[in-house]
């Protein structure tokens, strides 16, 4: 534990210690040291628990930080529990950016669950409650929203964002804008895939190679892993599987000790294909197999869902399971931490996909399909 943090605790400045711990955890995450960051949050929560029934300012932020790490490790249930605890503690238990960070964290979970509409709504809310501080905004809401748009197939919207930000593949690189430039590379790769053209892909590859060099020099291992994942996908798109694996395998090697999962699984079927190749041989085959086993898209009900015109998203499956209970619509919305309108939209989508028009019929059809 850093001496400054220990001295603050010893002097009794516990809320200040929690604030410093948050900053330290952010640095550790940038360095790719998820275990260290989790230990920092865990110590902060232990300090806070020792002051009960007094609630230290910053405790809610500890829970949000822990939820983000658990989400990356694909433990979405535990991540959601930490966010729920943060909400229950109330605004007085959080620092000024807590309202913003908690919504961004929940949006990240919704995206991991395939609920992109809710993710976008939460980012809109986060933008409205954003409060700047002494730290640079290295993950701007607009860039996060562009990533959601790419996941939705809205490549044009993502490219429009890049144009508005005056981002270019030949820009000078800096840590402050690194997240935006990685997002730009994602948009260029998506444009290439949509247009079946090579130009943007080569632009993206050159940009990613420059970003990789900068991230390595800055010892930002978390970004190194993400960039190598994208380079692997770029090579795969050119049908160069050996080059793709040459980028993917070092990323897997770096990721395994810290438990990175979502950075791979969020890339969908193209990454699943590469992971299957990596699982056959090579130094990272064991971790590739672990990631494949963690991928809900390869679960048994995915095979059943292929019989549907359009498969249900992970969020729709969660709503469907709750439709089997005695919970009312508002109760289900509260259980899932979504608005009633969002829950109704999910329910409508479920009815359409299952070919039914009421709750009882949806449950019956789901049982037939073993969902």
C-alpha cells in the first residue's frame, strides 16, 4: 500500500484516503493491473466498513469501481450487486463524479448483456450528470456512445462522431485522446467491413500499430491488450489467420494473470472464431479455452434460439425469466434497474420474436424452446 494512503488512514482522514484510493485504482487499471486495483477497492471497502454506522464519503465510489472490474471479469451478477449497493448508500456516500461513473458502469454491463438500447439511455443520463474535476476526461461519453453505435451496426453515426471531433488516423497521439483514437480505429474497421473495401482497414491497422507502440511505451497494458485484440481482428478480416493469432496470443498471455474476459468476448463471433483457433495450439491455448467456456453465446440455449427468426438478447432472456414469476411489470423493472418504458420495450420485443401476444403465451413458448 502506498505510504501516502497509509498515512492518511493513520491520521484518521479516511474519506481523503478513499479518494486517493480511487485515483490509485484508476492508475492500476490503466497499467492493466486489475488484481491490484481490486485489492485497492477491497481495502477501501474494509476501511469504510470499519466506520459503520457512519458512511464515509467515497464508499459508494468504491462499489462502482469494484463493479467495473467484476464486469471485465464477466462476473456480471456480482458487478450488479456492487452497483445496487452504491445506489442504496445514496448520493451523500459518493464523490461528485459518482452519479456519472455509476451510470457509465451500468451502461457497460448492459452492453455486455446485449442490451444496447439501455446502454445508450444510461450514457445519455451520464452525460447529463457529468461533473468535471482535476482529472482529464479520458473516456468521453461521446466516444463511449460511438462504441455502442458500432455494436448496433450504426457505423455512419460513429463516423459522424469522429468527423465532429476532427479525429484522423494521422493525428499526433496522446494519452488524453487515446480512447478516442482507438474508437476511431474501431469505426474504420467497421466501415471497411460494411463497404468490403481495404482502404479504411489499412488506415485502421496503421493507426492501431502507432497506438500500440505508444501504449507499450507508456506501460498501459490494459490498452495494449485491447489494441492487440483489434489488430488480430484486422488481420483476420484480411484472411491472414497466422498474423491474427500472432497479435491475439500475446494479448491472451497478458490478460490471463489479471482475469480479462470482456475485452475479448465483446468482439463477438469473429473473436470466437479466433479463440477457437488459438485453443488448438500455442502458448495461450488454455486461456483461450477458458474464454470460450465463459462465452454465453456458445451456451446450449443459443442453439435452440437459432430456430427463432431473431434470437433473444441476454437482457430479453432475463426479462423472460422474470415473466415466469409473480412480479409485476414495475417490479421487474426495479429488479433489473431499468425504466418501466425500457422493460415494456423488451417485453414487446420478446412477444414479437416468440410470435405471441401475451405474457402467459410467452412463458409457454419459452418452455417449449427450453429457454
